[in-house]
C-alpha cells in the first residue's frame, strides 16, 4: 500500500526528498521537486526512510522523459528525468546545503557552469563484467541494487562516440565467454578515448591476460590494453604501444589508470578558472597538491611561477616531470610530503572524493599560503575540510562546474583567503 508525498528537493545522491504523513523524511529516486507521487517505504529508520516510486500523481514542470533506454533500471545516471536546467540548480543547491549543514558556512548558492555537452561527454567509462553460469553480463550496477548488473550496450548516452563505438566492438569481439579478455569471474573494464578518437582499454582484476593481440587486430580504434591482475599493485601493458592524448593544447602520455577528468570540455573551463584565480593572486610560488600529470604545473611554470607538485601515482608523476621540467615534484601522498613543499604563496588542491587527510589542513594552518584553490568532487568532504581550515581562512569565492551531467556529482572550486 502506498502513501502520497510531495517532493521538495533533491538529496546528494540524486533521490528526491519529501515527508511522509508521520513527518519522517523519505528519499525517493526518479522524482523531481514539485512532483506529487505515490511511494512505498522499503527501508525505515527512526528519523528517515527510503521509498520506491509507485506512481506520479502530479508531475513537476522540471520533469522530462529520460531519453536513455536503460534508465528505468540502471544506476549509472540518477538525474536524467530532470531538465538540464533543473539538474544544474539541484547541484548548486546540494553544495550550499552541505556547506551550511556540515561546514557551518553561511554561503549563497554558487553559480554553476554547465557542461558544453549534456550527453556523449565522457571520454572515460568503466564497466563491470561478470561471468557466471548464465553467460557474460557487462554494464553498470542497477539503481540501489549494487549486486545486480544491468547489461549495457553502445546505446548508453554517457560515453563520447569513440568510447561507445569501441564498447560495442569490444562486446562483439571478446568471443565466447569473453575469453579474449583476462580470466576471472568479475572484471572492471575502463575504456578511455583521446581527443583524436583513439581508445585504450584498462582491465582491472582476473588472472591470465587473455588474447589482447586478437582484440587489437579486431578493433581498429583500440590502440593499447593494460591489465592489473587481482592482487597486483600496478597495471602493465599487455598489448599495443601506449596512448598519447592532446589535453587543452598539452601533449599527455596516458597509461593504465592515470587520472584525467572524464569531461574534456567542462574540465577545460574549470582549469581555466583555477589558473585565472591563481594568476590573479600574483603568486611567485605555488603548491600543486594531487598534481596528476601536471596540467597546472606545465602552464604555471611557463608563466615563470615556481611550482612544487605532489603526486602518489608513479606513472602520472613521471609524465608530470617529463612535461614540466621546470617544476619540482615530490612522489608520495600529500599528507606525507606537504611539509617539504611549504611555505608557498598559493596552493591548488584537487583531492579524491574522500577529501583531505586530516594532516593536510593542520600543515597548511601552520605555514599558510595566502590563497588556496580547493577543487572538490564531493560537497560533503569539501564542507568538512573548509570547516577544518576555517581558523586560518575565509571563503572568498565559490563556483560549481557540471562535469557529470545526468548524475548527482558536481565539481566545485572554493577559493580561500588567509585571515589574520
């Protein structure tokens, strides 16, 4: 038996938010602010519940028919049923709510820069492949059912065309039981495309390498295959000769799981914003924490700015040193090496979703740069870290960038100025 609920907002994970007749908050996926819906509670806690959508009684003007044929079941996207304008508003609101609730910051809703492409924007996509008695299934996890895989073909609307085409070809050419791929019951398959349309495959998991040369011969756009067997620390090249990309006028050598942003067009806008704010600070020395392949370091050193980068991924660090020889680079974690990099005039920090290790704010407060640019992919950890930095910094600017249309993820750049 269902209950009627009015949806008033979107939560951080993409579910709509409403209240049950008893006053408890309920989270319902595939709903939009302004919807009046009938739901069934599937998980009940003391103060909140999780529900599933049964019917839409009154549709919000922000609602649309999701164009992807897999959307009913797939968990890869959570906001595709919202107009793009409504998605942008929801994401900016998620950020300011996290800052208020977790960080204790009274911030206005920030501006958000839309993605140049709403669909077909991902240059890097990771699929899960499972082998069992029923055969091979490969795709994304089902919505709120992480143990279930939804089989996804090249008609998924997230990948760039070269990635989608390569995924379709890989599915056709991996052979019975996907024997041309590495062995194992479950694999993670990451396809990455360059600006020119060449594609690389990185396989995580399994054991024996399979038959990579046959895949390279059968799929013309596929140039390289890496593999990291279960229990191994690093990827190794098992087919092809590596991959060279062009990223915002920078040559980049890519290998294995070296990180670059998934949305080339939106990332370029974010990077230009960060560089403009660093240059406006008039800094002579800059710390580039979590520097990856050194995209910021390359440009800043050409401006005559002294840069010290910190990166834990050996292959990414090697590429940063090759491309920005004027920079100084430290291998290791930011928390382990930051004391050696300070003091500096300014810093840019782009941590993973877990945010900053607790040591990092402490070290920054001991020898504080005048300006910090914090690039975050998770509003909750951003809010936590800004609260940790608040004894020495004030929030001077906030801007969001939509690198992940159709999902609840959002990238945020927080600009902090030293106080005292």
